[in-house]
């Protein structure tokens, strides 16, 4: 994206007053979005995000600057200003590197195999398919009053270079659809939604059955509309697979990010090798999975992507580490340095983060639960990594009575402390599935997969209205 | 390439490609922030950005395209995509480009002196704020996200109907999260300042507030589920209204995504002492603006007056659908987004009751000072919510015990009717053009869940 001489000059200027590593992250991202409301196209948008972020690391601290103007004068000014900030931030002896190298032999160039690139897709075809989802929702039940259906494609071209000689380019293509149904009966409205996505092109549309998704979203909305409010208090909770993995994502994996661990602001700081979860819990973060929503070829600081075992049979094996926090912790990067865009400095983030299959069947888990809540589908949530306190919403819930799934309940929120809940998982099923989300943190919103089989937590606080 | 030359070129080509009218929107600005940790600069950020959004009428429908790269080579790509987008639009209500109002209010949202403050000075303040926070109590483990920031933003709209408007604003902020530890349990308290003049900035006060708050949460427990009177402090009240602003937007009612619509105007939807306002110009807020994202002059208006729904929030399109005038509440997400609706300065009219007045007379109740899960625990369509919360147990008008691991659940529409009292401690938070401010409120009929 930039010529070698300019990259060299910018990196050199960035390190002119000291600093250990200078890094350029440049991107050109094309985004396409279409939204249908009640089966009619309401919004269609196309746009280019373009800019360059410059990071200078000195010791374990960072200076970050970005701009959309990538002309030579603009970038040189950016680098010179940033170097002044470096000067101000260094205490003690200043070590000026002087010579940097961009002559590492390999020039990394990545791109996924995309069957149908987004720019080759006729917008009318997208509309037709989204309309089919809407029609399926509407046909499910007269109680379905509204639908919202969306398509989004992102083609992100990135260029990452640093003063250690890294020179890498990557093209990331992602496609996602949103299928949402609202059921209403006068004063009450409930929603159901499905939002599959993958790191692929338009071929995603052939891999999913969009009408079935429309039907499913409608079924959840109608079921929840007819449901009574969830109870409140402590009880056993069974969380089903796929987006149920948000429990682990929020309750545990955020607290394993080096961002919090490095400064001691995580409940899991200093717990490597210790037992932090029940024996039946093994969890991984795997960015190498082909075509998965959270996968990457390289991370956003050029790091190698890998599969990291986070927890093995309850024992903490690894954190999620980016380069800078790795320096603070004395640990190598796990390829977890991610950012939403050039506007953010990277930090440790998840990719595809899963609890792996256990030994129980779903039938056993339900049959072994006398009374509790069954969360068939989860909504989103959040966590305070310092205390481990999390919350998340149950999108589709049912009571469990005498070992059987009973009446639907709505409006439940699950809260708890991650480190406590991990210990309280007492059954892990064998029906693993993954689901897609956008995960927000200090380096912006990045695509991540959550996933797990059905999991039972011995006891959790359910915040309902009854 | 300058905005003016880019505009001239894209307008000429738009006309040649068959667009009947067109508009160019530009937003940009610079931002600075410094975050310190353990006496060192942990992150120093300096940024400049701009983006342009084009929209134009093609075959009678509006098409959009956007770019952060302002260069000749993207113009045709933008126009071709805008035309293709217009072609698939099926919404029957025509989106209108606005020629402008006769006059606009004078707004002074920019203080040049703010941009003059030296980076070194801001670094020093951040370091002092951290050191001071840590010095306040031995239980303070860290002052996290200790940040001083300032930014300025500019926005321009020009269209083929002669609209040509520009606005500019700047703001500074500082915040810190104090994390305190006792008996192996860590608790956090956050405090912030926002202003347009660093002379009003007192890092000691922010640090004091954050540490005090964090310490007050030590020893927190959960409580048995119950239904008691609840007081939300001004920050959590703002969180609440922030989550549910979408219900007041006419476009959501028109699409069936809100239970409020023009047929509900004149109905009592809240308790009699509830007056909810949206004012484009508001001296207490940093977010005043003379015009909205379509170039319509902003207004001062009541949404709810003494409990009665008096107005919804409109942009040009939703107003045309209801046969009324725009209330100047058009918004755009970034430079490239489609026109939507947003609040300007949105606030609950304060009363003369102090915070202590709200607590007084509560035999047993709960004060909520922190809420989490706002984006996931709310159903903006039905108004149902269930949020994770922290706060204090109230007995006989006094705070007697910090609480954690509780949820507060209810329905926003019902909450409006169950607001028993409104306080006087209105505090605005600026939110990137516009602001939101709420006083503390006392509410009945909500469910607290705990152990």
C-alpha cells in the first residue's frame, strides 16, 4: 500500500527520539450494507474506511497516532509529532536505534480463498434472499408484526510493517446476515434473531438456509411473547450450545486477556497452572479455523495466529497475549493483538473462543436437573475483568421442572462472578456449536466466535421480574 | 484534496450521471488523549480524521456512499454505488434534501484556548491525578484508565439546493477508575469531568470521587430478592434513559419498533412530575448545536410535559410521514451513515428535591449507583429490562450496606409512570454532539433479584 522508502522514512522518523519499536498499520476497507424493514429495502450503504495508525513502543508503553491522509508530508508530520511524545514519555536514558531494517527476506502476503467476492454480487440478489427470510418470519404466525433483515460485507485490506523488519499484507473478507422477527400483541413486543457470519464471501448465502433462520427467529419471538416473566433468585442454570458460549466469553475469557492481566486488574492474574474451573471444563481460543468469523491469517500487529489452550481440565494453561502486554508479562504473544481499525492501538482480544465437548448428553443434563432455568438461546452481556462480575441476557428461556423442559419464560438476566461460575459448572454436554458476535473492548469492536456444548451451572443468580 | 474542490467535482459528476439532487456531508476532527499507569505514560494518542458522505436522488430514490479517502479516484466508485443503492430502495417515503432555514441560533461550542493547552501539561495532570488517587488511601491498588483527553470536531453539509452549513466544537475530558482492595476483594469506582476550559478541571476532585466511590463498595453483599422503592442516582438514571431514547423517535413508532407514535400524543405516559425535554441549545450541556444532520434548525421542546406525551423526535422523513415539521433531530452515524434520528440535549427537568430528600422517608429500599449489561439486558421494543446492578441498601433514609450481585428488572414504560420523585442533581454528559443529563429519581414497582 505504501512504497518502501516512505515506510522506511516514517519508521525512522518515529524512532528519531528513542523508542524500541515503530509500527505502521494501514487499511483500506470497503463496507457494504443493506437493511430491509418488513421485507422492503429501507437502507443501502456503501463506504470506504481508509487510514493509517502509527504506534511507537518504548519500554512497555505506547504512543499511538492516526490519520486518513497518507501523503508523505502528512505521514512525516505524524511520525515527527509522535516522536516528540515519545521523548516526553521516556524517563532516564534514551536509546536511539538509528538504523532500522526492512530487509527481512519474507514479505508476508495473505488472502483467503473467496469464492464470490462481495463486489461481484448483484444487490438485487441480496435483496431477494433477505426478503425470503422476512417472508418466512411473517408466514410463521400472525403474531409476527415486523421483520428486520440485514446484509453486511466487509473487505479489509491491511498492511502492517514495523522497524523489526515485518512487512505483511492481508485481505480479510467477511460476510454476515441478520434475521430479526418481532412478535407483538398490542402492548407487548418480543424479538428473536439469528445472525450467522463467516470469514468468507457471498458463498455464505449458499451455506445457510435463510428461510429456516427467518422461521426460527419468528418462533423465538412468538414463544417469548406468550411466555410469562422469568423468576428471580438462585437456581441451577442450563445454558445450551452455540451463542450460549457467550457465558464463557464474558465470564472468563475477557478476564484472560493480557490487557487486564498484565496490570493485575484481572481475577486471573498470577493463576497460571492453578485450577480455575471445574474438571469438566477445557477451553481454547483458535484463530486458525478456516473461514470462521473470528479467524485471522495474521493478527493486527503481524503476529502468527494459533490455537491456544486456555483451560485444560480446569487448569489455567495460558492467557491471551498481545505483543505489548507480553513485554510487561514476560510472555510471548499468542497472536491475540487485534483492533477494530487503524483508529485503535491493538490489544489482546479473542478470536474463536470455545468450551470443548464434554462427556454428558443433553438428555442426561436436563433429566438430572430437578428445577432450574434452561437458557436455549442467549443474548449479549458484559463483564468487569477486575472483579469478574458479569451479566448476560437470556433471549429464549424455559423452566425446567422434574427433569423436563417446561414453560417458556422471558426477560431473564444471568449474573455472577466468572471465577465462581467456572468452578460451578458441573456438567458439560457433547453438542458443540459456535455462533458469531461483535466483541467490544478498548481496541474497538472485533468479530469473534463464541461456542460451547450444553453446560450446566450448579447455581446462578437469575434476575427476572417474578 | 480540499472539501471544496472534492465537492465541486463530485457534484458535477453526479449531475452528469443523472442524480437530480445531491448532498455532501463532511465530518472530521482531531483528538488527543494520554493514559497513564504506574507513573508512566501507558498510551498517548494523537489523531486526525475526516470522512465524507454523499447522498443523492437517483430515479426518485436516495442513494448513499461514503469514503474516508478524499481523492478523485473514489468519486466514480462512490457515485456508482450510490446509484445502485438508490435503485434497490423500496421505502415509499421520499427522503428530502433540505434547502435550509431562514436563520439559525448562535451557538458557541468552540473555545480556541482549549486547543492551545500544551500536551506536556495534560500529561502532568494525568500523572498527578494518578498519584493523588493512589495517595488517598492505602487500600487503593491502582488508578486505572487514568486519562486526560481533548478533541475537536467539525461538520459541514452542502447540497444542490443551496444549503451550506458548518459547525465546530471542542471538548475536554478526564476520568479515572480507582480500584481498591480489601480482604482479597477488588472494587472499582469511576469519576469523570468534561468541560470546555481546563480552568474548570480539578484532578483532585475526580480522584477523590473515584476513590470514595470505590471504597464505599467494599464489603458489598447480595440481598434476597425483593420489591422495594429504588433510587437511581443521576448517572444510572442517565444510563436508563440512554438505553430507551429510541422509543421517543417517531421513525421507530412508524415501523412498529416503539409503542409510542403520533396516536399516543396527548396521552399520559408518565407520572405528573415528569417533564422530559430535548433542547438543541442548552447552556448546561456541552453538546449544543444550531442545526441537525439534515441542516434543519434544532429546537427547544418538551417530549413529556407533566406526564403527558407532547412530541416525538422527528427528522424530515419521519415528519413527512406523520404530516408534521421536523423537530431538528436528524442524525447520522459517522460521516457515511444513513439519516436516522437522535436526541440533542436530552434531559429530565429537575425538581427542587435534593438527593437526600429522595432517600428520606424510605423505610427499606435500594440505591442503585452502577448498572451493567445495558446493551444486552434491555428490549428497546417492549421496554423490558433486567440489568446487573450495584448500590446500597437504604434503611430509614440512610445508606447502611453496599450491595453487589443484584439485578434490577422491570419495564421502562411502567417505570415512567412509577417515578415517585425527581431530584435536583441534573448532570449532563456530552456525547459527541448533543448531551444527556438526568437528575436522580425515586421509582416504585421494580424487582430486585439477588441470592
